[in-house]
C-alpha cells in the first residue's frame, strides 16, 4: 500500500483491509474483485491484483507465512527489490538497506553523484550497522522525508552532513525524483474505469464515458487492454467488470 501512496491515506485503509483479510489464506480465498473493492481510494489498483496473487502464492508455496528470504520474496507477484527488502528489515529485522525515493536521494547526495540502482542498493546494504537494520532504515527514510528534501535540503540540521559530498556543492549531482502528472494521464482513465467497475459492470459502449474520454473511444479501449492484461478486468456478457 505504501508503494507510491502517502502514509496518511494508507493508515485508515490498512486497518480496514486487515480486518477484512487478516491472513494470506483469507485474502487468497476471496475474489479478486473483493480485494480490488477494498483497495478503493489507494490508487495503482494493479497492486491489489498482485496482492491477491501473492496471497495465493504464499498459501501454496509458504504455508500461509511470508518467507524471510530475499529470493523467495522476490519470486512473489508484485514484490520487487524494494518491497522484498522492506519486508525483510521491517517484518523480520534483517540487516538489509532499502532503496526508495527518499533513501535513494540521500544515498546519491552522500556519494555526490547519481547512483545506478544496483550501485545504490550495494551502498545502502553496506551502510546498515550490524544488528540495527530496522531502526537504520526508518531513520534513512525519515532523513529523506524531513531533512534531505528534494528541493531545499536542510543541511544545517542534517546528522550526516560531515559524510555528505553534496551539501556544499553548487551543482547538485543527484537528480531530483519527479512524479509524472496524474491529471489527463492514462492512469487517471484506468482509475476511473476501476472505480466504475467497483460499483457495477460497465457496458462496452459506456467505456469511453466511464474512462472520462467520451470523444476518444480508441484511447479508452487502449487503456482497457492494459486493465485486461494486468488482470484488473474481464470482459463478460458485453460488459467490462472486475474479475
Ligand atoms: S547534508 Fe544536506 S544534502 Fe547531504 S544528506 Fe544531509 S540534508 Fe542531504
């Protein structure tokens, strides 16, 4: 839920979701449509489909428990290097570094240059003090979120200023992370279609209007193809609906 969605939006949804799906096996036995409905308001609905697929895989392969192994975690649908390491450190206390938008900015500035992902991951892993992975990663994320800000880092109050190569540089080496614009994007159309399907199946001829593009049916149907490919929708009886 926290991949690209802010904490205040996630917390109330998280509690409700856990009440509804308290274990992988409960989630796995639900319809995908139920999980997508419970995901309403969080955006990036494909994560709900992947969460359901992961719940099925956790039941099938790991006895209803998330594994505490990097490769096993990364073998689960929708779980990449960041989420796998976040689970390892925050759920199991392993000493692995996590690289996400905040920590990658801090790491790049400390190094004094933009770091390709594998190098950033190696650097993040090396920095973790033995036995303190959980607290270290919390601190790194908070440092990026509250001190090493993207536009105006507060270097004067930064606890790692003595180790940072960038703080006095006039020319930032680290690229700023830029989020793509949501309004008018295909992602916005996808979101509208999923929101409509949460309420009721959409008749095929109502798809362009439901996507918000009544005058551009080809765009709407192109976006529908991505929903079908992602397992977020199925076509049935002349309608588009949740699986
Ligand atoms: S010294 Fe400044 S640029 Fe370096 S990590 Fe701290 S806040 Fe970021």
